[in-house]
C-alpha cells in the first residue's frame, strides 16, 4: 500500500525538524482544514438522504467514517505515488512537507506560551482569551490558576494525539497513514460528542478514534515518563500517578499523558469544568502537592519538547532496526 517505504524515516524526520523549527505554516494550505470541510460536506449530504432516526444516524456515522478516511488516505497516496514515479526526490520533498503539516509540537508550545505571556503580564482577560483558542471549555470566568491548569492540560493531552500518535503512525506508513490517522482524529473532534445532534451519528467516529489512539496513548505515557526523568522532573511520581489516575477520564485514552504530566509537575489537573454553560463533573488527576502556578506552563512545554524528541529517537530507532533486519534477511 505504501510507496517507496525506504524513504519514510527520512521524510518523517525531516517533517519533525520542520515542525520544531517553523511551527504551524500560517497562511498556507493546511490539510486538516481540507479534511474538516470534507467532513462537513459529507455529513450534510448523509443527513439529507438517510432517515432521521437512531438507525439512520448510526448508518450515516459509519458511512462518514468510510468516506472521510478513504478519501483522506487515497488522495495523498495518489499524489505521492505520482511524484515518486516522477522522481524519488520530488516524492521525498512532498512527503516531508506532508509530515511537517501533520505534526503540532511547535504550534502547541507557541499557543500555550501565548497564554503564559499574557498571564505573566498580569493580563488575566488576555490569558482567558488565549486559552479559549486551544481548549473547548468555557473560559470567561476562569481564575489565573484555572487558566494555567487548562493550558497545562491541553499541552499534556495533545502531546499524544497532536504529536506522538501521528509520529507513531507515520513511522509505520509515512504521510499516507498519518493522513488516515489525522482524518479519524479530526472526525472525532467534530462529531464525536454525546449531545443530541451527535449521540448516534458520532458513535462510529468516536469508537474508531478510541481504537487508533489506544496504543499511541499508552506509548506516549511511557515516553513522557522517561522524558520527565531526563528533564530533572519526578519520573517516579509521574509513573505512580499514571498507574493510579490513567482511567480518570470519560475517554479511555485522554488521561494517560495528563496523569504523567500531573505527577511530573506535582500538581493536580482535571476536575469539574464548564462547557457551553453547563457544569461537567470530572474526576481529578494527580495530587495537589503544591498550588498550580503560571510557571507550570513553560515546565509543561519543556516536558512536551523532551517527550517529542525522545519519541522521534525511540520510534525512529525501532523503524531503522526493522529496516536493517529486513535487509539482512
């Protein structure tokens, strides 16, 4: 299925370095935006032609998954196939750029540090606005501690599905498999809700997202724990909190890296939060060894960056080892 697989490691590494150096390519075409528009178009079409009942919505959700994942995988495959056929260098350049667009470590750091900068200046309103750009909860009444906690939580959670999970899948199948993962993750973020509109329509997307993140979420927690040790943070406590609190979330995957982050920093994350004017009761993650403080945002980002680099070395090393063994055989 995957073309010129011998160039995968180079393309992923190049994309990773571009992400670390440049961050999100603002002003340029972004594949996630295209995937999001495709999801909206398919959803609208399916809702028009299928029955407006439980069965019809479940069927529509399954069709959405097939159509979105299929097209999001087939298009980059076809483009890369054509370019690699033209010349290997052309294919490698484009695949490297695709991998760059599928990673979000630098942009996650920059956006969360914007929250920190506002708070450091004493601009709580600005901090609330900045954090509202990266979280889904209501932010207008958050305290400085609440804004900080929200920023740290989004760094921790997105370390997996924004950085390590796409890196994991790209190491296996290059940009093509990375696009497949990103389409599933984007679908879940758009339709994977338990509200009246998506209770049945979003079921397939939510379940598939849980499935594809099952292994990456757990690998992310292990790598982040090791990175905490390298960063001079409390790796032992990070692992202990991970084992204890990794299930303290509605999602089977989201609390894993949050638990490691909470343990590494010695703070308590999660807990009750407001969404669209409604209070959602949530379990806490971690122990309040000390109060959450603004400086926890750069600390969280230090752990994020160390985790990303370590993941590149670990995943890349495994990939390289498999390639060498295959050549020996």
